[in-house]
C-alpha cells in the first residue's frame, strides 16, 4: 500500500463523511477503490480526480456543501477562498487573442505568468495540454476550467488564476459545442485546487451571472462582476 493511500477511516475524515458512507460507495463501485488484504484502500490521486468529477456534476446546493466540507478539512493556512483576490484585472483578457485550442492554452498560461508567481508559462501550458488530452475540461455551458493534472509546485510561488473570454467560440473538446470563457486554475496542492475549483463552479452555477460575464466590455468590468459574486457567496 502506498504511504499516502487512504483507508476507510482516513478518507471519511478527509471528505467529512461517515465511514459507513465511504464503505457503501466502495461496495457499489461509486468511488475508486481496491481491496488489499480484505480491506478497502483508496489512492489519493484517484480520489482527487473523483472529486473533480463530482464538482463538475454538482448543482448549486451540492457545490456549497462540498466547498464547506473542503474548507473544514483544509489543514493549510489558506483561509477563506477569494477568487477576486486571485484574479486581479491584470490576469483577465477581454478579448483573449486566441482562435485555436493550443493558442488558448498558451495565451492563458502567459496571462497567469504576469502575476510573477508562475515562473514558466511554457511548462504550465504543456501540463495543461496533457491534462486536456486525458480528459477535456470544457463544460456544456461554454466554459473551460483549465488546469494541470497535478500541481506544478516547481514553477509556482503561490496559487494563480487567469480569465480569458474570446470573441468567438472555439472547439475545445467535451460535449458542449463551442467554448469562449476560459478560467485557468493553478494551485500549489491538490486540496487548494479542489477548493478553487468548487468556488469557481459555484460562480458558474448562476446562469444570469455567467451571461453578464460574457457581456463584460473589458477586464475591469469582468473583475467587478467577480468581486460582487465573491461577496454573494
């Protein structure tokens, strides 16, 4: 067993669930698990990606509960998540000058690097491209949540985000058709990534807000919308 694998008790504590709930999910093959010596064991990396999928499929109430659970189980000093603080005007591009999938990824990585906290935009772009090849992050609402498969700690000083909105939709994989809103999420660890992903997903769960974001005339207008949405949540 890998040293960082979960057993039922430790995973229950990590997810803020009852051990019986975890056992039931494993018995029904609803969570990635394997038996070792007759006991359920859970890979930390597989659980992380399972949670990513759950966040993507959750409604507004479920997202709020999930974000609360993630905050309670966070052992870092991250504190309350503020998307507005991680998305200054300088990391927002309207319009984003990109017409292809590869250019979107490179342009978004370059935008995130303007924070000074991402030291190698090319390496980040490569990591995001590899993640997209494994499973597209485009949602059926025309938004993509770009991120690497694992945190790129060697090139990050702290978590960074970027937002780009293209003038026209771009084929970006998934099943939702064209995509024109792109968030980049680059966290320093898996738990921080899940918290940021859950928070952004809560933003997007309000269709009217997303419509306003799409209609934003410039980076400043988009940032004001993000500040107001942060305050609502």
